[in-house]
C-alpha cells in the first residue's frame, strides 16, 4: 500500500498570454506540472488534456477581427513524478476525463487572462548552454544477467517487467558513456522560463522557482531532446521505476543537482 507521497507537487498553473496590437488574443501558453490525465481507448493515441486545453482556448478566444485562429499551447511543467489530475472516484468514458480537465483549465485560463496587464515594451532574451553528463551504463554482471534472461524466454520470471528491463540493459550497453544535453533560459520582462530535455520532478521545479531571481518562473520539461527521468539523488534512495536503469532513465545519479544548478545560473545571467 501507499505509505506517503514520495515528494511535493507543484500546483501552480502558469500562463503566458500574447495579444495583437489591437488587443485581440494571438496565442496562449499554459504550463502545468501534471504528466497526463489518462483514460484512453486501447490501441489509440491521444494528446491527452493538452490537446483539449488548446482546442478549448482556440474555440473560446478566436475573435472575428480578421485575425487567424488563436494558437493554444500547453507544455509539460515539472511533472516527471506527478500523475493524473484527481477524478474524485467518478467513472468516466474513454477520453471523457481528458476533455473535462482540459476545458476546466482553459476556463480558468480565460478568467486569468482578463486580469493580465499586456505590455508592448517587452523583449525576448534567451540563453542556452550544453551540459555533458555521464550515462549509467550496465556493468558486465548485469549484462550477463540480461543475456541469461533473454536466452530463456520460456522461463517464468520473478517480476512481470524482468524481460523488459533485461532488454533495456542491452540497449543501455550500446549507449555512449556520456550524453550532452541542451539547457535554456528565456526571459520576457519579469517572466522567466527554464527548459530541460528531461522528465523533471516537481521538487526540482520548485527549487528552480525558489532560487530564480525573477518573480515569475516556470520550467518546461522534455524540451530540445530527451534525457529520460530526472530523479534527485534522494529519489534514487527511495527507488521507484523512474530510477531503474533504462532508456527512460539513463543519466548519472547526480544529473539532477547539476541540471538544476545550471538552469539557475542561466536565469541569474539573464537577470
């Protein structure tokens, strides 16, 4: 059973709104630290609540002033370890809860946009850096274990995912010893955005906000590549599948503090 949460959540919903010169809406970016809602129909692919959020914004905000349709966007916040929006125990048809969640967040966004002071004197500044990190390559003993598992497909394993992670071990054995990732910091007035190519945990996003020199900061994860899950060293001690070596979690154990510090440094340089 569940003992307690493994870490904090970031409940903040961040909004960036752009308007045309005549005051009509041009584009809206929403950023939320919830991975997905879920509730698909088997065999189909979905944009989850991100897609319904964007569609709802476009339907509600597009005006008749001769402009093209409003561009609605939602980005992943630091949601690497934060699952679905709570359903309060209700039953929903496939995709229904996704649609409800997207529309709820869109409605709150539209209310908030009415309170935003839109300014024309804001410029965009961007800083980018590359960070070289180690890869958690399997040792000879683990490779031998994986080969043994895969050589005997008829043998019942202790865990349903044993074969999956045996395969992942061999994939990782072919990875380079180091991985270079792109990090970015963007500034629009008093708003700052950090961007990393990993599935960043909420505690990392909260720490970046705390140490950012800007009054309003949020992080976009899975940006400019894929670096897998980014557990903190403390999360590695707790375990969990996000820490298991695989193509979905392959960076060195100390990658999180290095990435966090590098992003905060970029934000401070922007300031």
